[in-house]
C-alpha cells in the first residue's frame, strides 16, 4: 500500500459495494464497485482477509463487536471507514450477514455497503477517534478493546436506543 493521500472518495447514491467471505473473513467475491473504491484488482482481493481495506482510524473494537454479533448468527450493521490500496479512504454504511448452506452450515459472510449519511459520518468520526485514542492507552489488546467499546456503549445508552436502532436512526 502506498502512503496515505487522505483523499476521501464519496460513494454515489446508486452504489452498492458487495462482497462475500469465507468463515475466516477471506474474500471470495468482490463486485465492480468494491474493486473501484478499494483500488485493488480483483485478483489482489480474492483470497485475502477482508481487513486488507481496514483504515487505521477504525477502532479494532468495532470489528470485535461485529465478529461477536456474527458468531451469534445475527446480522451486523455499522459505519466503517475503509482504506484503499493507494491511500484514499471512503466511508460506508455496512450490513454483514452470515451465509448458510445445507444443514444450516455456516459458509461465510455476505456484506453490502452503501453511501452513509454525512451526519452519521461526522458523528462516527468523533466517536471512533475517541475509541482509537482509548485503545492506544492500553498495552493489553483485550483491555484496550473493552475500554474502547465502553465509549460506544455509553453513547448508545445515552441515546436511549439499542445499538441497531441508533445505527438505523442515523441513516434516516
């Protein structure tokens, strides 16, 4: 990956980024919009961990929370700042769902991302900045993520909504 250009790419209203992963989070499918925004070629994405596009501004605890939600068989929705191959970034409103095969066997995960509202991006930039700062205060990864997630949980609690209600409310 090249040095960060800090240039934001904004999704178009009609864009939907779609990907599939195996149970370990390795990409098995990426649509053209994913390829466009990630700035990777398809063959550079397939077989790679989905975190190949993880932006350092994203709290690790958000992904921990996502995986915990998915491992319960539930879908996850949230705001994510992604990093492209050439150092650009783009925000998405993501929905990740477990994908099952015959006999209810987990095959992997299906993710659809779309353009988030600017108000939501502004809000989550602030929350995520606080969360990353908190993560950086701790030497233990578990303590760092617990302390970071407490910031998000406090915000959710103050809203009077559940996490999912809050996420959806920010898109209205």
